[in-house]
């Protein structure tokens, strides 16, 4: 009879296999699946989700966990402690949710997401409103099952995506950051707007693709253990030896393709950098969405929007993009890549205004989940906050509160992980700069391996060994703050905007 | 509490969902999967196979089946009778196999297949021999679990692939066919060898791909409910709204790409032609491998190698292949497509000698499974039969008894379904010709819809309603024989070879 620890890990490996199978089905759905396969695909995914949930909540898991926690030999081994702690967390969380509620949420999400797509296409909040009301109600029920010891509903949901995250701590981080970003936005509007003509040059998609593949390969994304395909919305899925990125191309905006491919490439390097030995156990899993996003943002913004990177990249761009590069140079393209232009749509936002979009959602979803704001008021409040934070008038709900899929999928407490990712990215990049004797020198000569291996050692290889906050302190010597991010923006944008 | 029939069908839908998920994983493995994903993929597939087996053998299935079989209302409905009969068959068969044997066979197959690939690459039968001995032993054990009422081991295995098939009936079909095919081969060697220079024209792969896609689309393969990709070995997988074909291209043999794509397209039309209403139940499943192969062979050979088809196809070929067509015409290419050339490799064989390859294997695998021939004698016996049936000397085991993957995967009793497919195809094509007032007229004007819809109505739409033999009698008015096949070959090849 194998020891409880071995049984626990073998059992969890099935959860991993089912989860990675779902990930492949999801990837296929967005890349190659024929339209006619949609109904069966939804049923396949629902079945796999149920099989995973059954395994995570299996009563034997509680027995194995208790046996491990009472076994001095197991609890003397740091690896085993970390795995037992991770599986304890997963099990306790999953068992708090009644299967009927899980099923109802899944069924409602599927319908609500379709209704949201219809509502967005018609810019009709009225159409989406009953579905959003239903989703908020279900998420409140879910939060009531999950929350412990006076925890708020929103905090209980947010903890699903970022272990240890809560609204009070976020408010401390976000309030001053919001002020600084609003004032930066106002300040930049008085600077010299960079020449962004490179963003309007038409370039053949095949050339764009060869170019972004060259860059992502140079970053070290391993095509023996991953793929790059196309989809309507770029994403990264999979883990270990099977990591799949997607990208997309616009005829007249190669920097969009480059930025989003480097972004997904950063996610991909994290997944490829997880411990192979621990694949299929918590030590081989990503720790949080915020840390995941830090890896994508670090490569997208701290590498891909830096002057040093463009000194390396410009000849690569010229080689692949040819005549489109005429009349531009590394410095002008670097400036174009750093254009700040407040806009209505989060996913199109620049580095300096992106987090203001997140903060609008952070305010509103807390009010919704706390029951302090009726769903009916969402458009009015949304539009007011866009005026206050971004200085913009929202012309319609399609470009307003209907723009994101998240809430229709039941993702409340998720948006702030995007901003956490930006802050972690800046703090990690600053730590790497110190540890490696200057990032710009490395980037200028195209040495991405030194940074990548540092990230692998310092961040990726730990999997879920440390909580995000603890990981940040270990890697950077300090708790998370917005200092590094603001310093990074101020320094770079003052130069780009000649302030 | 839903009725037993509804519970049974809902339960079987999970088997279908797990099976179709496995099919997608298998497709991905052969098309887009990165090399590094192989180990996890094997574990995912093994888990899904176990989950399917657990469901098929679930003791509740026996209870539901018994309840249905004793329910006069269920047994008054032809659809329900067919579904209950199919699920009874699946359940009884699966429960006869001990889980430990199933697992041991799966594990051995995986190793044996890798060893076979190594052995074939080195042309070393000695290397593969212990693995083949192990596989034969395991398949004998499997057959002993499956067989009933004095059934032979080989018959018990063959019934897995072709319900009702047995060696005695096959021998009655095959013995005279073998004589006729051997004599046809000898006769053709005295005829005028057709000009096959079109088979050596180099054509760009992109042009070949556009051409074969145009043909398969004209056949009616629905790309809203399927895909065409590339793989090392062409195959078709999936069902209903998600049917995936693959094809491959050789620079200098566009007819190979056309033939294999039409072949897989025929499989694909069968899967797309199954009843949508019954998807996920036996009435929505293919009935046997022989009937499946009849659909691929009908399109590949009775359509794609006919003179009438080439009258339609030649302008299509000219449009896509351009200058490569210069100096050829519909008639000359039709003759080139019907070249008979005995060869060592089954998968490269022409229409007139293919079945002789199958018959070699039919003789040898019966002797192996019956324990009448030691594995060590396989190469000698193989080579002797290739001399007798095909008039060829086998130079090495790589081009001899190591050429096929099947036995390393435990597929004994499978090969004859290829020849059954050829015979069913000819008998169905002759019936269609009678029913539709002449196939050549339809093909000459590119009317593939009439034939396709006839096949859908007569064959596809029935799913597993009738056993293959019964289906053949219903569709063609006669039991299966080799008459139609031999008439087809004699008529066409006498003309091509000007005999």
C-alpha cells in the first residue's frame, strides 16, 4: 500500500491530465475547430470540468491530506510541505462549493457569455442586464460558500485568482497609483507627441509573422515544447512540454502583433520554465494570475518597449519587414511603441493608462458583489469613472461597460491581477537590472537568455512554493509597491515625450 | 427518476464525449503537437481510455440493459431496439476483459509500437521478435476471454472490428478472389503498360493542396463540419460536426495526394453522414471497419479512378496545376491512375494487387493467433507468400514483415476489413449505378451530390442499425461476394491495358 503522500500525488496527476486535456480542447476551439463542433465541444469541456471537480473533492483526498499533515517525515521535506499545502488549499476551496451551485454557475456562464456577445454587438445593456444580475447573484452565493472569518465576498472571490489578495491592501496600492497615473496622463498631453507614422504602415501578414516568430524565438520560447498559432484574441495555454501561444495580425499595425506575441511569449516562458520534475503537482503549477501577468508584461513592456531592445530589434525588423522600415529608425520606432493615448477600450490601452481601466472595474465590481450598487446603475457609474480617470466620454455601452467578457463568465475579483502583474513586472525588472548588472546592455546585444534564466531561477522554478507576496519579497527584497512601476514610466516617458 | 433507457443513453453519451475527446487528442498528436508533449499525451490518452472502459463496464449498465430488454414499450421501437442491442454488445464484450489484462495490453502496445519502429528502421526482425511474441500471447489471452461457443481465437478478435466476420466465411470469399487476382496480375504483365509519365511531374505542394481541396469539396465534404490538415500518414478521425481528414504531398506524385485525400474524404463523408439526431448513441456510430473502408474505397477507386471522373476532373486539374498538365489529357491521366505494378509495400499497392497483400497477412496472423506457427518463422513464411501471391522477392524485413504497425498495436483480425471494404465498395458502386441510372453520367458532369446522398440514405444514416452483412443485402439485394469487384477490375483494366 503506497504512502498517503504518493496516493495524493498520483490522484492529483489525474486532475492535471484532465485539466491539460481541457486546455487543449480550449486551444483547438479558438484556433482550428470547425464551427459545427461547438455543441459537442461545450459538452466535452463540461464533462472534463466535472471529472476534475469530482477528483479534487474526493473524500479520500481529505484522508490523505490529514495523514500527510500528521506525518513528521512528510512535514520535514520542503517540497512535500509545499505540495500538501497547495492540495489542501485546492481541496478545501472546492469542497466548500456545493456541486449543484457549481453546475448552475457553469450552465449560466455558458448562456450569459452568448447573451453578452449579442448584447455587445447591439450595444444593448438592457439585453445583458438580467444575465448580469443572475451572474452577480450566483457569484454572491459562491462567495458566501467560500468566505471565512469575516472575509468580504469580493475578497473571497479575488483569493481564487491571487492567493492572499484583498481589497483593503489593493486600495492602499491603487489609490496613490491612480492619482499619479492621472497626473502623468495630464502631464504627457503637454509634451511632444511622438511620431507614430510607423503604426500606419501596411505590412503583409506573412512578413509580420516571420518577424514576431524571430523575436519570440530569440526570447527563448521553445518550439519543441510549444507552438505559435493564430486566433481572434491572443492567448497562451498549456504547460510544461506543450505550451501554446496565439497571436493575430492587423495589416497596418505590426507593433500590435509584436507586443501581443511578446506578451503571450512571456506567459509561455513561465509555463515552459516550471519544474519538469514537478509537472502535475502544485510545485509544477503557476502560483497566481498576477505573477503570470508579471511575466507577460515584463517581456512586452520592460523588454519590448525599451530603447535598448529596439537597438537589437531594428535590424531584425528591417530583415523581415523590408521596405516598410524605410524612413524609420530604432529610436523613432521605440517612441512610436510608447505612444500614450487614453482610449475607451482596455485591451487597446497603452502602458501608462492601462491600469486606470482596471481601477474602474475594481471599484464597480466590488460595489456589485457587495450588493451596494444595483446592476442597473452600471452604465452610469462606468461612464462617470471613465470621465474621472481617463478624461473620456463613453459614447455607447459597447465601448463602455459591455466591452469585457469577464463578468459574463463569472470572473469577479479577476481584473486587479492585471495591475498586480504590471507592478510585479516593474519590480522584478528592477531587481533583474540590479542583479544582472544592467538590463539595457543585455537587451542591446540580444542576450535574452541571461534575463530568461534569471526569471526561471527566481520565479518560474518555484511553482506554487511561495505565495505571490512572499515570492516578491524573496525575488526583490521588498514587498510589492508601485514605486518601480512609476519610476519606470516616469523615466521612459519623460524621454519619449521630451518633458 | 428517468426510465432505464434514458439513463442508459445519457450514460453512453459520456462514453461518446470521452471517445471524441481522445480522437481530438490523437488528431493533434499527428498534426500540430510539439514533440515535447508526447509523454503527457500518452498519459492523457490512457486515462481517457480507462474512463471510457469504466463507463462501458459499469454494473449499472447491465441493470439498465436488462430493464430495457424486459420493457415491452422499449422493445416495440426499432430505434431503441438497435441502440439497446449495440450497447449490449459493447458492454458484454468489455466486461469479458479483466481490467488488469486491458491495462497490460495497453502498456505493452505502447512499448511494442516504439520497439517496432526501431526494429523497422534497422530492418531487424530479431529486435522486434520478443515484443511480437508478447503481443501474440496477450492477444491469445484476450481472445480466450472474448470467445464464445467454440469460436476460434482469431474469429473472436476479428469480430471486434467487423461484427459477424469469421475466418471460414472469409476463406470462401478470399480463396477464389486470390486466384483471380493472381491470374489478372499475370495477364496484365502481357498488356500495354500505360504511359505513367504524369506520375513523375514535379508540382508545387501549394498547388497540389488547392487541387485536392477543390475535389474533396466537390465530393461534398463539409468544411463547416470538418477540416483538412497534413500529417505523415493520412487518416480521418472524429464524427458528426467535427470530422478531420489529413493528407500528405509528394513533390512528384499528385495522384497519390489526390487518391489518399479522396480516400480519407470518403471516410469523412460517412462520419458526416451519420444521423445527427442519434449522435452519441449506436445509431449515430459507424457500423464496422469494413463498411467504413467501403466508403473510402468507393470514392478513391470507383469515383477517383474512373474515366468519367477524369473527364470532369481534368479541367479542374489544369486550373490548379497549370503547366504541369501540358502534354497530358483526361484519358492519359486516367490510365496512369490505373497502373498495376506489384510492389512490396501494402500502403503503396494499386487497386488490383492490394488485396493480395491483405491475404498474406490473413494467412499468417491466423496461424500466429492459433499457435500453429512460431513467431520466429514469420519472415520465412511472409517471404514465401509474397513470392506466391505477388511474384516478388522480399529483399529485407523492413520491406517485408516489419512494414505494418498493426501487429505491434495488437491489431489481429483487422487486416481483412481492408479487403471487405474493397468488395463492399464495388458491390455498393454497382448498386448505385443501377439505382441512379448510371454513375458515369453523373461523374462526368461533376454531380457528386446524387451519389453522396444515395450513400447517406442507404449506408451512412443507418449507423449501427444493421450488421454489415445485413446492410449489404438491404443496399445491394445480395450477400457480399467478390463478383462486382472482379467485374469492375476486369472491365476497367482490360481497357486501360488494351487487352
